[in-house]
C-alpha cells in the first residue's frame, strides 16, 4: 500500500490556492474597471425621462404643439413660444438637455422670447418613446424633424433660425449645425467637444495601474453600444464645427467647468478652418450650467441677445 506524503499534498494544495488566488485577483483587476466603464455609460444613457414643466410658470404665452418625428416614428410634444412684441427677429430651437422634457432651460429661453425671438422647445426622444439617451448623437435627427415642422409653418422666416442647447443638448446643437446648413447660428453651452476624447483625457490617472484605464475605456465603449446601438465615436462636435463656414457660433462655458478645455479646442479648430465668427464666452466663476446666476441675468441677456441680433438680424 502506497502512503501519501502529507508534506507533498500540502505543497500541492498551497500551489493551487496561490494560483487560484492569483487568477481571481487578475480577473477582479480586469473585470472591475471593465464593469465600471459599462456602468458609467449606462448611468448616462438610461432611458428615464427628466420630466417637464409649464411656461406659464415664467409668465410666458405658448401653444402646445405636436411635431411629427419620422426619425423615431413618433410625435414630439413641444411648446411654441411666440416672440414678445410686434417685431419678430427670428426663431430659436431650444434643444432638450439629454433626456429632458419640453420645458428644459426655460429660464434661459425666456430671455430670447423677451428680446423678440420665437422659441420652439420640444421633448427628448427618451421622453417621447422611452429609448436610451444617446448623449446627442441620435438626438440630432430630431432637430431635423423640428426644422421640417418650422418650414411647414407660414409664420417662420427659415433664413433666421438659430439653435440653443446646454451640455449634451449643446453637443446636439453643434452637431446639428454641421448636418443642417439651414441653421443660421448656434449657441452651445457646456457641451463636450469629442466624447471619447473626454473619456480618455479624464481617465489618464487610471493608467498608473496596468490595464485598468484600457479596461474602463473598453467597458465604456461597450456600454454605450449596448444601450444605444451605435458607436461612441459619433459624439464628435469637434468634427462638425469645422464644417460651418462663416456661420456664427457662440460657445458659453464657465471658467471652473472641466469642459472648458474642449471649448478651447473647438474654438481653435473652427478658427483654423477659417471661421471668423466663432466666439467663446468664459463666464467668470461659473460651473457646469449656472451661467445665468454666475454672470447675472442682465449680463447674460446682453451677451446672448447681442449674439443673436448680430447673427440673425444683421441683413435686415
């Protein structure tokens, strides 16, 4: 009868434990950042509508409108807010921020109405049909639907249509301007310049540990594709801004928000492409989205309305 050596068995078991532990730690080290990347994009694209409000809360006159949206085979609920006063200077498309409803950013849009501009505000595709928010890429198509709606009205001068958006809505506005030349001017606030580049730039610290940065970024890419069905590389206002020719662009960013880096990149790229009508307003002390409160309503009104007046009424 052959007797087992207890020491040999213990050595084998110890090796197994060490190898299994090493494998488990490796898997954890790889899967944790990968899953974190997936969760990162899932949290941004989750199909939850941000709700809505009513323009009457701001004392604004409005019409409830229904906008045919072949891009999503649905109808977008919207508000048409007519310009105050008898003189109508133009029409501004108010892009919803991400998955927001049709009353998004009314505290900014009312400034344009009071200055003599019609405003058309509409709900996001997420609110309309419950699909994922694509952070601006697919939302560009709904801008096309809104342009078609405006063109069918007999009270809109299509030569004087601008677009205004914030954050993902600002990116949507920039990319829509690149796709639709009938948009005469753009105000984009706090949006990204190239979403993938933003991810790479903001995860550089992860690269201090082997594979962590790469796996997080890979997870982010996969997560975006799973939730939206398209590639994250489409989120590229930087490419769009270089196709504007001389159409006016106003970028509005706070001096304390991280996206300011991207604004500088877009401004410089448009300038190199020959656009002499791009401006960057760096709002002192402002973070992401608090431009009106940081600048003061009077200063905000003066800067934005002056831009619209120069961009949309200079040929009157």
